């Protein structure tokens, strides 16, 4: 069997499984085991339930009007490590929430002007701009699919 990556925009709301089960089976006398999760509805109207830990690991909430917001970007950058390279360059390695690593750099012309704080700020801004771009690409794909 081949592997695929799915991209789709959907709606979801927090809902315990027992509430979901009762909603789907209003005439059932069976009592469902309770667990935290989300009721999910895709664009075609298919409704399902996903356990909370699976949902929160796999999905990211976007802003109103189909936007990436500051929170998305901030939450996606898990860690940034900085180091000085030579006598005039700052290197930053950012680990994202999914384990992907972005690397950026900042350098000055004259080593006498080197300032690690300024270099870190420049690198951090570049990293956050790159994450905006990557999440925008993901949102575009989820909203409109892949056109062939």
C-alpha cells in the first residue's frame, strides 16, 4: 500500500465521546464510555469524533477568515538556539513543533560592529517570516486542495 498526506479544511468542536455517541444514536440504550475529544465535520458533511490527544497532535486551529495568526507562528517555533560563527556572524537553528529545523544567519561587515543581540533579533525575525510562509502554504493547500 502507498502512503499519502491529506490536506483538508474542516470544522471541529470539543465534545466528549459519550455526548457524541448519544447525538449520533439518540434511540440507543447503550451507554458509551466517556473520553475527551472533538466532533469533526469535513466540507462534504461527514461527521466523526477524534480523541483529544490525536486531534491536538494532528491539527492546528487557524484564525477567522482562513488566516494564519501570530499564535500559530509562535506556537510552531518550539526552540531557537543561537551561536556565534567566526567574529561577525550569528547562526540560529530553530526547531519547529513537528521537529523540522530551520537555519538562518546574520552577519556584519566589520567585526568591530558585531553584536550578538542584534544578530539574534535578525535571525529570529527571518525564522518567524519563514514559518509564516510555510504555514500559509499549508493553509492554502488545505483550503483549496492540489490543482492538477
